């Protein structure tokens, strides 16, 4: 059942019409990637559904339902919830700083009885929504260059600082980069972008000296020269490169990746799942997966561009930016092109929280598609 | 920011800008993915072979398989050195293990096996010093219970494995400790400073030959290490074996010595607590049948590793058990050397019938040289038999020191024998050139009489005297001693494949006859009888001054370290010599009383093991039971007589030899 700009608004709101307007090709693409993740998790567990593959696939199934559910949510509801979600995210981030649960030397978790919350994941969605809502109300001229832009800058800087303090440098950079991309997509003056980049280049060495913790510095130095410390920090990068390189053109075969099967590859089920994949399926397999990812990104950007509301465009592109940056950072990391930061490969890696975030994000993207003809206003017509 | 007014132009403007930028963003991401793909191509396609090698290095490990060390057997195949299984506990530190972890694991091990604090500290130091991934032997010689306990617990003890190795064992302990030597842990000196290092040296618990045959033939005995190809996980645990990739080890070769275990064991036995050496050669072939030094030590203790106090006790004992006296103890030859002086005179044309008169004292060059008694007028034969010093003072003066030294050299004095393959001390053979070279002084005529009776600067080792005796006994060949019969089944050249000795065989026969009479009617007539019927032994006694005398001579009544050294050289049977030997009893007193009976005991073993000799013994042995009763029977394993005749100096023997009459006990200097 197709919809167009001319379809009557009442017709569009029918559930069956909405379901039909979900981008099912896009959903299929996500399922294929998550399925490949399941296959890899099955392989590296030594040919076992446990402990990773089965929960991963079941969780993904739940997340698909969640995504469809969220796709049904009217864009105006998302719009209305944008600032509250952001605010909740900030509050939880601050709370984590005070009473957070420490893991691997960083306070990232909030223990709420049976539920463990990672506020940095909530803020990823919250920031995208908040920026989208802000830019929705901002004129194109103001979005280019105006004092108003201090507000999105602040919206980005606040969670970034809180997450960096945990410390979780990878996520902080991811949040910052996502925000930056959204500001640019919203029409930020390219001259200002150039100045900003130049400033960044100047600030990075100083930040390295004074802001980073010892292990963060070590990781960066290791990235610059991984061979220097083969048994310490360089070990991760080196083993990952060995896994990739030894995969060759066609790979060692399913279940035969020695680097992962024999545990030479660290964090093989999370951050370095792509290395396991490249080892077992080779250049052909890993490039195919990269193309699938590229398909997801292009489809999501297309959904963003065809939205009639600026909020929809910004929200969908923000989610896409987060997803794409995750992919790029993780890819560059496992290939030895970036320092080891704890950014997993979305959909492929083991890990529930990240998957929920990604799929909630894609729920938003699907909602943007389903409601692409809806007009969103903050005043009249708002339903909340 | 005002209440947003959504005008189409505004919408179009913002949408257009967003669309353009989203398009560029998508393009940039596309470029990023292309870059990642390019990097993948570089790693996976271009540099694939390099990373494949690194991956294999991770995945596969070659575990060194030390080959079994070659056996050492005697001439009859009796095993003198072999290997026994050894349960060991190995520890291998991987890349991630910190010193703290090592200590914790060793603490946990101490609950499973016997590890005291000192041992624990040593093990921790060993592990820390070892290269990563090189296994270190934590405990050796574990019991089966400990071995299985470790095997069960190994999964919870990272880096720990229990395996079965081999350790050297010497079944005879002491008798062969000097000639075979021993193996012990590799020390810094054993690793070559330059050139490639045999990786087997780094294997935990590997032991290298440190002394004797074990040292001289270490490369042959060691073999070549093989390797077991295994697939390992990141913790170094074996996941899978890959037998196709194994490299076979080459076992060490078996070395067959010419020694005879029965003779050697008996030799150690007859020495009791005395210090000395016994060397026996087959005087037809040159094969060394016995090369024994006493007292000895248990070589197995060295394999395990001596404790400090144990080593101190061995090193400080004044009878020097660590010292191979058969090859390195050098003393004046004493009267055994009179054979050389006699031969020199004969070779120079002096008639054997020429007589000298012994009145008990011989003044020469302002000195008075003594004899132990007044022998009266005697010819050369009688002089050898009674060991008259004054006869040989005069003979030596007649022929001169250089001629005597020349003869002695023909008989192996002052030589080392490479076929023994163990370091020897060649001693001293004085002559005028030697005097000139060492002291820058001419030879004084007053030194010649002492030289004539084998004293003075002359210093020989027991092996040299045995070679001398066997060349006399052989009567033809310039026989060379041989210790190693075969290596890995390949025979080494025999000691009789040599030119003849440039001495008139008639003269050698003359000396043999005199030596035979030493035993029948001379200085050793009561102490060197074999009691084997027609099989007789010939010999010559000797007593070497242990120091310059002040007052009394060094006899059995004196303190041990002051007594003279007793020598006896012998061959048997008299009529067709087969076995020649020399016996040294350090500070034993008289050659006739301390050395000759021991020589007779050792000789009897050799003779009784020889089937042809046994066939000749028609009269029953004085001992009621053993071998003689059944002369045609097969040689009995361990043919030492079951009721050995008493050995002097062993108080536990109930039947001590009868006290010798004073006249017989006297042995010329």
C-alpha cells in the first residue's frame, strides 16, 4: 500500500499503512548483518550456540520487534520526547559519575536493581533527538552561522565531557563526531568547519599531554608503533592484523580461524569480531560485509533526505552518522589504522546495550520513513 | 528563534542544503569504506604471506623432543650407563604472566608437590630468568602420585605441565665413575660462546657430559633433538598434535667400551678403603679391561645435582675420590722401572751375565746409596728378582740417563694416549735434555743412580705403567691402549694394528722370565700367587718414595700420608701372556704387600673369565666351590670368584694374610 504526499492524512495513520511503509529491504539488510554476526559468534565459540550466538540472534529478534514498534511512533511524539530523553540521559550520566558501577577501570554502568543501564548509550539517542529538534526550529541562515549555534555546541559538549570523565574516550569522541556531523549537515558554515578542524589539530597534542590518562596515552602511542610493545598494548593490534592478514583472499574457512579459535585474538566476540570474520572468510567476505554496511548507510541517508520535516531529516541522519562512525572507527581500529578504543562493530559484535541503541536508532529512522510526509511543528499540531 | 513558520521556500532551502551535504557525507563515507577495503586488500592480499607466517607462529609450536642419550656398555654388553624415566613438572611462562602470577602459581604447586622454601625461591628465580615460553623444570623425579596429581590439576594451573623425561642412571655407581664420568645440568661453560647453540641445551632438565667418556663423547651420545609439532592456544596449552609435522629425533649412539664390568667392579672391591688405581690391558689387542680409580663416588648423585656439603665432603677428603688416579696420579715408578734399565743395558750389548756386587751400600759422588740388604754378587736376572738397588745403580751409571729415557719412551712412559679420549697427566721422564730445559742446569752424575731404580724426578701414571707392562708382555708390538671398542656399532681401530717395538724380542723374553721369577721366588713370592694351578702370573714390585725420608722409611706403621706408594705391574699367564696390568696403592707401603695381592685378585677375575684359560686349569681351585670345579662350563656371569681370597687391608675379612717373615717383607727402594 503506497503512500504519497497526496495521501489523505487519516489514511496514512492507519496501522496497516504504516507497517507497509516500513522499509523492509532496509530491515532485511540489518537482519543479514546481524545474522552474519550470529554466524561468527557461533564459530568463535568453537561451533557452539552458547554463550554468544543464540542470545545474540534472540536479542536481535527482539530488537527488530522494538524497531517496528518504534517505527509506528508518530514523529511528533519523538519530537516531543527529544529534550526529555536528552535531559534524562544527562542526569543518568551525572549519576554514573557519582554511584556508577565500575568496569575495566571506567565507570560506565548504572546498577538499578535488576536493570543495568549504560547512560552513554541513552545519550547517543538523546543527543541526536535534541539536536534534530533544535535545528528543526532554527532557520537555515542561523544554522549556517549565528550565536544560536552555541546551544547545539553546548548540547554536544556536555555529554561529551561527562562520558570522557568516566573515562570512555571512544564513546566521547563518537558523541562529539556525531554532533559535529549533524551540525555540518544542518548547514554549518564550511569556513567555520575549516577553522574548527584547524583548531582541533592544534588542540590534540595539548589534550594528549594533559587530558588523557596513562592507559589512553599508551593506546595512542601503541597505535603509532604497534611493533614496539608486542606483548603489551600493541598485542591487540598486532594479533588483529595477523588475523586479518592470514585470512587471505578467501579466508581460512568457517570455524577454522586459528587466531580467534585459539584465543590469540583478544576481545574476539566484541571489538574484534570483524577480525574473526575477515580471518575465516577472507578479503571477499570482509569486503562483502563492508558493502552491506554501506548499503545500510546509503539507505538510511536516503530516508533522511526524503523526509518532509527537518526534524526527520536531522534525526535520521544523526542516527546514520552514529552508526557510520562506529563502523569506521571499529574498522580502522581492527585494521591497525586507529588506536584501540572500545567501539564495537554495530550489529556484528556481541553486546546487548549497543544493539538496543542501534536498533532504537533505526526505529527512529524507520519512523522518519513511515512519517516522511508528516509536518512536525513545535506549537500547533503537536500531540504532546 | 521564533515560532517556526514553515514556508515552502524555507523548507526547500533547508532541504536542498541538507540534501547536498548528506550527499557529500555519504560520498565521504563511501570513500572511507573504500579506504577500509584498500587496507583489507593490503593486509589480506598483498601481505598475506607475512601474516600467514605470523599466524602459524602463533598457532604452531615445536616442542623439542630430546633423543634418548646413547648407552654406554662394556665389552660384553653389560650396561654401564643408561636412562630411566623421570616424571617432571615443567613450567612455561607466557607473554602475559607477571612475576606476581608466577609466585602465586608456585605457591599453589607447593601444595601439590614437595617444595621447600629454598627450592621455591630457586624455582621462581629460574622461571624469571628463563626466556618466555621456554619451559623450566620445577620438580624432577616426582612420584607417580605427584605426577598424576599435577596432571589432573594442570587446567587450573596456567603454564604448568607434567611430562615424562629421561634421566641418566649408572647401575654400578662407583666403579665406573671416573672413566665414564657423569652428566649434569648445563652450566654457562657448556654453552659455546660463538657459533650456533644446539637448542637441546636449553631443554629443561637436559644434562650434558661433564667428565670422562660422557664428556669426551657427548656429541655422539647426545644424538640430535627432534621436535613435536603441536597446535597451541594463547596460553601455550597443547590443543592438538600434528604428527605429520613432527621432526624425528636421532637417538644418541651406543658406545661400547673395552672395559669388563666384572674386572672393574672387582678392582674397586679389592681396594677397600685404600686409595689408588688399577689398570688392565689385554696385552694381545691393547684393549683396556679395567681402568679403575679408588676411592670412588656415586655418579648418580651428580646427575641429580650435589648439595654444597656433599660436594665439599668429596672435594676435601684427602684420598681424593673425585680424581681419576689411573690417568692423572703421577708418582715415581720405583723398582718397576728396573725393567726399563735392564732392557737398556741389554739393548746396549751389556751381557745379562755381567755381575755386580751388593754390599748393602754404594758410595758415589760424595753420597752413599743404600740397598735394603746385602745381596752379594748377582747377575741381572737375580738383580730383577731380588730387586737389588745397588746392581741397578751401577747399571744405570754404565748406560747413562739418556739411554734409559729413550727405552722408557718406547714403552709409553711420559706419553699420553689419545685413544683413551680422557685427559691424562703425562708425568715426567728426566734426562739430560730435560734437565737443561727445565732447570737450565746440567745432569749431575749423582742423579743417575736414583733414576736407575725409578726414583727421583721420574713420574708416571698407572696407565703408562700398564702400557709398559703390556708391551713387555706382548713381546713384539708397540701396543696402544684402546678404551672405546665401537661407536654406534662401528668398530674403532684396535691397539695392535701398530708397528713392532724396536727392541730385541730376546731381551723382552729375558725380562719376562725375570718377572716370572719375582713371583715364584722373588720379592712377590708370597703375595702374588694366583692359586690357579698351571696358570702363573709374572710381576714386578715397586715402591715409590712419597717424600724425602728423615729417619725411618715409610712403612705401614707410619701415618697414612707419610707412607710410600706401592706399585705392582703384572702379566699372566706367564707362558702366553694375555693380560697385563698395573696397580697403584697410594701410601700403601710396600709394593709387594699392598699392591701385589690386589693385582693377583683382579688378575684372577680376568683369567677365570677367559674360557681358554679355564680349560687349562686342570687342578681344582684351592677354594672348594666355584668355577674351577666345572672348568668346561660356560663362563659364569660376574665371574669373580665366589669366595675371593682375602685382601690385605680389609679388616672385615676374617682370614687376613699370614704375617710375612721380615726377610720377605723387605722391598728394596
